[in-house]
C-alpha cells in the first residue's frame, strides 16, 4: 500500500522529488531546537503550484494529511510531521522563483520557497528594499515568513509580514487554487481572505506565491550601540530616539550584559564595542532617505550630556555596522554553548517591558535558584525573547525538565500584563494547548469555525495551532 501511494505521488512531481528513504528525509524531520521529530510517509518537493494542488488532492482522496514546510527554521514544531507515517511533508523549497519585480509599483511577486535573502537581493537590483530582516534570512523562506506572520528586526518601522503583503496565491485543502496575487493598495470589495492565511501556520491553506511591498532603499543608515544603567533607562533612550528620528527609526533592540558576555565568549570575531561593561544595551538604527544623516549622533550627544547613557558607539562603516548587529543576531544561538536554555517568545506593552522582565526574572529564580535569565529582543514593539540559561555546572536535562513549570510561571506574568505567549515564532505544536488560557471561548470557537470551513477534513497541518484539533 505504501509503495502504491509513493508511486502515485511520484507520478505527480517526479520520482526524484519524492524522498522516502530515512537518510534522505532526515534533514526535514526535526526543527532547530530538536524538540519535535516525526516520520512521514514521504517528503515531497513539488516545483509548481499545479503540482502542490495535485498532491493536496491526492492526499485528500487517500485520507492522508499534509504538513507544509519552508526553510524549516521554525521553533515551535509547526512544520514537523507526526510519527503516524500517514502524513506527507510538503517541502516548498523548489518553488523559489522571483516572478516579477515592479519598481514603479514598488512590489515584488515571489514564490513561497524563495529565501528571504533572495527576495531582498532581487529588490536591491531595482533600488528597492524588502524590509523584513531576520538572522535566518539565508534559509527562512517567504512562505514560512507569511505562514508565521514573521516580524524580525524592523517591525518598528515596517510592521510584521502581514503589513508587507498585498496579494497571495494559495492552494486550498480540496486542491483548488485561489489566485489572489493582486497589487492593489486599496481593495474594499469583500472579506479580506489574504489576512486569514497570513499567520495561519499552514492550517487553512498552503501559500505558494505572494505579492510583497517594497520601499525605497535608504540613502543613509546610522547604527549605534549604547550602554545604559537600567531597563527604565533603556526605555527612555528608545523614546528619545523615536522622537528624534521623526519616523526614520527602523530598529531598537534590547540586550542584557549576560547575553553579550555569551556572544563574546562563543561567537568568533565578536568584541565588546564599549570600553566599560554596562547592565543593559540598546542597539539603535535609523534609515534615512537623505544622503547624509546625523540623527543618532546628535541624539546621543544630548543623552550623554544628561547622563542617560553610560557609553555609546556609532558604526563608521558597513563592516562596523555588521559587527554590531552580529552581537544581537548571535545572542540566541550561543546560549546552547552555556547548557540548557528554556525559551519564551512573548510580548507585552512597550511601557511594561521593565516590570515584566523584573517579575519574570524573579519568578524564574524562585523555581531554579542560580538560573541565568537572558531577556533580549525588540524593545520597540514589546517582543521579548525571555530565555533562561541553566545554572553554571547544573545538570542540563534536569534543568530542561523544568520547562513546563518555568513556562507556566512566565506565561502567568505575561497574562497579567495582557501580553501574548506567541509574539514572533507562532504557536505550532509547542503552544497550542496554551491557547485556551489566553484566548476566550468565543475567540477559540471562531477559529475552529474558520478551520472547519476551510479544511473540514483536517487535511492541512493537523495538531498545529488549534488545541485538541485532531
């Protein structure tokens, strides 16, 4: 029976694009944190939207389910199959064409498997910028970015992925294709189907292409790394920068001293940019349309005179800018070198960030004394990656066994601030059982109704996002 199904799939996409040997499938079957593993019937790699649709129709007729996957850079198990052997892992990496760059209309039409880096490079050829920025841009794909409503490092100025898309092409659960690849900036003609698919984690349809917004490339980019004495001081510096930049502040990132020390210890080429250690750091970036800008220079001079910052440095070249950003972008990866790390991807109101970090850090230390909180992230939009590293010399597995207990304590504090437990990486399988605690009955019911309307047989990504959805 399995061989018959494999042959049917191969007839649709080509034998070479159906992987079913364990060693061939292995790279697709575990997410980066190694929290989820699965065993599908096969890994299928279609190269055209029509092939995606044909595979979906076959799956529906044979009682199989489908797990869509982009670059497999997710962190919540949303693109990993279960162990039933009755799922098709549908890799979209071969759908990677840049269909059109429209410089006059400031749009780019791309297929779902195109990496973020490829899209940004294509936009650059037209002297435009696609502003989504992620550390994983060389492997993360546009389809995955859309499915998870990715945010990244420039949400402050440009918004999440939802704000950067104009139109979509989507394969539905019954194999039909919705062609919504419109470039319109204004369209109030009906329900906005596009926004239903963005952030749905592949549970309502499989995104195969998108029309994305482009913006003018900045003529001048200023990047500053600033040391401050406290979280309130970090927030005050962000507010000052926001006011001074008059809409050109594109990034504002918060880093703790302990996180910087981890990067300095484990990331080759990293160096401390400031002459003195500081408890907290803020990485600021202004992107100006003017050929020359001194917005951050002037602002930091004022802040230094008033004692709001302890020290600061402004990048004087693209190499120095990259070195400063590396300190932020490596902060998550290097934590594994310090042993076990319990992760939280949460958001609270920007003004609540200091109180949240203080309360969550205290709660973590009550559960595991001597644990090392490493809170960092996007101070401009309230998204904090509240990670907790194990105590020095502790048993890694014993620490990780406290994951659920630690999550519960931190998420309770998040709830107290009216925040979200899934700010940037989605819900996936990791957090779907937590949704009822953060979403009301009406909201959960509406989401179930949407799922049942779009996918009545639960063919697409079952077990992801919605709790207790078979």
